[in-house]
C-alpha cells in the first residue's frame, strides 16, 4: 500500500474526450482520484472528436472502433455491450461527434461543478452500455434531467452564447496544455503542486491504483 496520508495536495488536470474509448477505460481510476482527499481533480475536455474532429460513422470505422473497444475491455474490465455494437456502431451514416457531450459537461461545470465527474461516467455508460445516442441534444438533456441536473439540461438545450464561449475556452485551454506538455493523445493527466506541473501519460491509468498514486506522489 502507498502511504498517501503524507502526500501534499495535488491538482490533477484530466485531459480527455467523452467519446474516447480509452478514456472510458480509465474511468474507474479517474473516479477514484476524484474522491481522494489529497487530490483536486479538474476535468478539461480536449475537443478531440468534437465538431470538426468528428466524422461520419461507416462500416470500416465501426469495425476499427469495435476492435479497439474489445482491447480496452480486456485490459480494463470496462464493459462495451452488444447493444452498443449493434445499435450505435451499427448505425452507419450517423455522426461520431462528441460536441454534445462536451457541451453538456461544460453546462454541468457551470451549474453543478461538483457533479461533473459523475456526469462524465453517466454519459460514457449511456453510450457504451445502454446504447443511447449521446450525440443527440434531447437524449443528453434527458440524461441530465434524470440526474436532477435541470439547470444544466436547460443550458444545453438552449445552447446559449455564454455556454458556447465557456465550452470553447475549456477546449482551447486543454489543447494549449497538451501542446505545452507534449501530450500525444488522451487520456492524459497533468500533475500540479508547489513544484510545478508535469505530464502523466494515460497508460498509468490502467494499472494498479496504488501504483498510480505513487506516480502522482512522486511528481
């Protein structure tokens, strides 16, 4: 076991995209980090698959995604359902685009920031387990309402200018940090304390949690 009682408080900046399967694979570790007393966790979506980063889902890309997903499931134990395979990846011609879920997370960050991490988990499971269309604003707004996040749902549905600006600023900050610290992809963590910041690459999120904490404590 790692003695974390002596760990100085760390700020972790989690760089991710809500449509990234490897980020879903990292979810158990991220959820645990979010509950750790010596850690302040900040979520920053990178916009990797949002808007211009999205694409139309075709058979070739669906097969590629499923191959990745099965590898992620074997490594992390995170479940990708058969319903997801047939009802989400099987919808050729639909959009593979994280713009809606990214905007939803920003709406939660503005209205109930303490619940953003929980919301990310719900949105990921809605897609990968329950096979819901998380590219749809009405679907995602209803998920937020089901969580009691009515204010965030209202902001998402309205898509107001202030929300759009805040979302763009978060993505810009995330992309700037990725460039500054040489992050080649997501998920990734920036560990910040009194000594500065350093990059912790995403593969650290898939192993033993105590080992992850030791990497963070050593930063």
